[in-house]
């Protein structure tokens, strides 16, 4: 597949016209959270409802982990290790090079997280993740459970301290830093299930914390 439809003319400005778009694989209910391992020539991503993490390379598609605790978003830390958001066990984990799992965060103020969704790692080693309630609303992408914490954005410093750094977003979803880490972008997808906002907010990074949030 080397062509695609552009529904918003703004997108056309980002198209590399000499780079074809190829379908790498099919057969997923919901593909999410891609992370590229350039040193291994492979792409890992989640198929959330099927409770698995898949691995694509030029050799083909294989299963990296199943069950995968209904993993959603992934990234890599400064040492190249896999960082994952897990709906099923309501936690953020790190996969060590020997395959063992280290829990980064699974609660805040003695209450379980909702369902960590997306994650990024800053240059100082801090891990930032969003925690909407999507994964505990039904059994489709996790396990239905009561919500005990608001939907928030968290920061875990290298010592392991968990801090709620953004508390005024209805349903924080994707997040990303600008290349120089002076800005933090957070998608609010609250309107998926209610009349809550649906927009992207940007925050200035001042002293390592987000400030001056705006649409």
C-alpha cells in the first residue's frame, strides 16, 4: 500500500512524498503503543483486547508477551529498557534485559492507579505517565473495577517517588515532550464517553514541573 487518503490538508504538509506507506501486519483488534527498537531492528506494540504485545521485524510478526496484563503504551528509558503501561494490573513496569519485570508505580497515596495509558521518559530519568480510567470501565481492555483516584498525570523520579503533576485534565491520554523538553503536550480525550473536553493541552516546563497549561 503506497497511497492513502488525506482528510485534513494540514496533514499533507508532513507527508514525505518519496516515502511509501506500507501495511506491516494485520489481525489485531486494537493496535496501540508502538515503540521502535532500532538496535534490534524491531517494533513492539500492544494489541490490548487480545492481551498481548507483538514484535514486528523484517523476518515477520511474532508474539513478544502474552498474557501482557492488557498493556497499552510503551517507551524506552535511557538504558534502552522497555517501559510499559499495564491496564490489567494497573501499573507501570520496566522489562529488564534479563526479562524480569520491575514495578515502577502501581499506586498513589495508598490507592491503586486507574489504568496507566501512555508513558514518556525525560532526559533526567523521570518517568511520566497518564492515568485515565478507561481500563477499569469494562472488562474489554482490562478488568472492571471501582475508580479510587482522579484521572491525573504522574511523574516518577529516579528514586521512585510518585508525584501527581497534572490534576486538571478530564482524561489524560497521550503525552509527549518537545525535543528540548521545554514543553509538555497532553491529549485530553474526555469526550470519548461524556461531554468532557477533547483537546491537546500544552504546559511550560519550569523547574522540571508543568506550568501555565493551555489549549
